[in-house]
């Protein structure tokens, strides 16, 4: 009797096929995870840029209405004692929302956060030094004599603050600038808009000028310098670390941009330089 051998795979061949399949699956999963982490990181950079740009957008309406309960709660320190505000016609108060104060600071070893407050101007306070006191405040950076004319009592800061945490455990650091070490960055930004003509100005400083209105004059005297924020993730970004720049003398949201990492680029007819950030 003749027996024909059965065709099939040996146990070694089956194990070898399974090992190859497992290796391929692991490689694909690792590649997918790298791509996910990279996209998460880029999303955190873009979100931080968009958050800063949004601070300018919130200055589009400088008049604070009396029908907004949230605004009224913030305006308790703006205006006459007792009421905190006074109506000028329909829905109009003596308080103008003229600015945004922003502080960027570390929040633990692996994350940064942003704190923001509204800045109000109280039209109801009449100063003896100037008929247009807010313009003295607004133009202080141009004329040092305006410091003497400015009455800080006309500027009120909201008691409430909003917080923004960078996504995916990213942290803001200073750029690579040897021999200076890379450090956590603490910066204060003041964006103000003139209620007279709508002109926007930005004042910046490295350091903390956030907690009360007495810091606003020293902040303005710092002028408007460009600040680069290197957005570094807690884990490997699987690519270059990007920087977000607030350009000097910013007047609108377009002054905030993501910087190139490899070589300068032409952006809207101007050369944008490379900012090197430590990984």
C-alpha cells in the first residue's frame, strides 16, 4: 500500500511566520505611534499660537455692556463705589475693556500655563493732570513725560483671570543661545487698544508684571521686544522643536507666528529667520 505524503507547514515554519507577522505589526504600531505623537505636538504648537492670536480678537469690542452679567462681575472695581458702574445710554457703561494682560509661566517641571486678565479704563474718573488720561497711558512708550501725567486710578484690572494650559504636556522654554542656558520662560504681555481710534499696541517684558495695576507702568516702560517661545514636549517630539514668536511692536494677531527650524523662509514678502530650540 502506497501512502502519499501530506502537504503542509512544519511547526518551525508556522512559528517563523508568526514571528515575522508580530515584528511587522510592532513596526507598524511604532510608526503609527510616532506619527500620532508628532501630530499631537504640532497641534499643541498651533493651539498656543492661536490662543495668543485670540487675545487680539477679544479686543474688537472695547465697550462693556451693563447687560452682561459676567462683565459686570468683573467690573465691580471699576467706577463709583457702591454700584461699580454707571450707565451711559442703552447698554453702555463708563467702563471700557481696553486691554488684555497675559502672563506666561511654568506650571510644574513638565508644563507651562498662561494666565489672562481684562484691563478696563474708567471714563468716570476725572483727572486733574490730563483731559485724555487713557491716551497718556496708551502712549507712554513714546513719551516718558506721559508717565507723570498718567493717573493709575483710571485703569482697573479684572479680579477674575482665565487660565490656558498648553496641550500634551508641552513647556515653554527660551531658545538656544549659547553660552546662555536654556531656561523656563516667564513673560508678561500687555495688549491695549485705544478707544478713540482703535489703534492697538503691545508691550512685552521678560518677568512677572501681572498681579496688580501698579506693575503696568513699569511693564510699558520695558517697550515692545520680540519674544520667542520654544514649545518643548515632555516626550520626544520625533522632529524639530518649534518656536512661536511674538514680534516686536505687534498691532494685530498676525504678529504671532510659528518660526522655521531648518532655513529662513519667505513669508508674505519678508524673510523669516530660523529659531533654534533645544530638544
